[in-house]
C-alpha cells in the first residue's frame, strides 16, 4: 500500500528579490514519519519550514500539507502576560474544554502543576516544553520543529530528545525537525535530508531500532558531515 503523504513539496522555488533561496525543491513526508533537515547556516531550512507552516505563501511550485500543522521555534515565544495554561491553548476555539486540554498537554511534557505559573518563572527547558505542549494540543498531523533545542544546555537537550521521541511515539505526527546538530538528527529521525544552496543535496535513511545511540550510525554520520562539507562536529 502506498504510504499516506502528509506534506508534499514539488518544484518549490522561493525568491527574495532576485535571489532564489530555494530552487526546485521536492520533498515528501509520510504520515507519522520523522524527518530531519540539516544544512549550513543560510541554506534555506527555516524558509522551507515557514512555507510548510503556511507563514510564507509567495512561492513558485507546490507546497501542500494535509491536515493540521503546528510549529515550535528555537525561542518558546510565550506571552508573558498570560499564565502557562493560557499560553498552551492560545487561539484554540474550544473554550469549555480549554483548561482540561491545557492540563493534559502540560502533563504530557512533564509540567503538571505548572498550569498557573507565569512564563517568567520557568527555566529555558520548561518554557520550551510549554511551547511543545502548545504545539501538541492542536493534535497536528504535521509538527514543524525549527531548532527547538538550540538554545538549551546539553543535559536539558538530551532530556528533550527523549521527550520528543516519547511524544512522537504516542501521537505519531509527521515531523520535520530543522537542526544544526547532526547527532540529534541521527537519534531522532527516520530520514535525514541535507539542504545545500537551496537544494536537497543528500538523503539518508535510518532504520536502526529506537531508542538509538549515535554509535549506531557512525557511517551515516560521516556521510552527513561530508555532505555538509565539514570534518568536525561544529557546523558554521
Ligand atoms: N525575509 C527575507 N528577506 C530576504 N532574505 C531572506 C529573508 N528570509 C531569509 N532570507 C535569506 O534566505 C537565506 C536562507 O535563510 P534561512 O533562514 O531559511 O536559512 P537557514 O538555513 O534556516 O539558516 P540558519 O541555520 O542560520 O537558521 C538567507 O540567506 C537569508 O538571509
């Protein structure tokens, strides 16, 4: 049986003025598939994600998503004047059930008991978990993550990887994770795409059972680093 597509990008070109930032990009994401998108700074990752999120519609070609989309960004973008639970359900049109939905989502990100807190009282990792709860409460078919762990310390980042993996297992949205971190991509994704100069220049499938260790993918890791043109882990 053909896999069900949740996102389909075909012949996508995006220009800012004269300059094409994305050129003739093709990309498909199946239902429940976890895709990571790597690329050097300025290669067009966030632009592609914003287009899939429907935040940028001035494009050539096709970018279609079936169903609901949620986005979580590097910064949690919480409204400081709303309590945590109100941030989670911001914009939802289900007034009667808002509080219960928020509490359930907060429990899922291990923040039960923080519903009435103010955003300024949260740590960076907690705020990012609220942002994830806000994305999940919409029950997305496609979850777009734009470097969601980029601003977190290494230990919090590891805990977030486990959390995202658990949430993905539970809800099975399609995921597109934009990241600079090759190891993060290898741990979490079914498929790793490398974007270079506005085109997808490489694709790697990861079929090792989860939960994974980076050592399961030393070979793919070397190839991805070569695709990125780096020999070191740090990507400029
Ligand atoms: N609104 C805009 N107007 C003009 N140029 C833009 C705009 N948004 C992005 N760009 C340019 O498009 C290119 C791709 O940007 P994008 O943010 O998608 O890259 P990225 O791969 O996500 O980079 P990073 O990893 O640094 O976040 C960059 O050269 C950027 O300067």
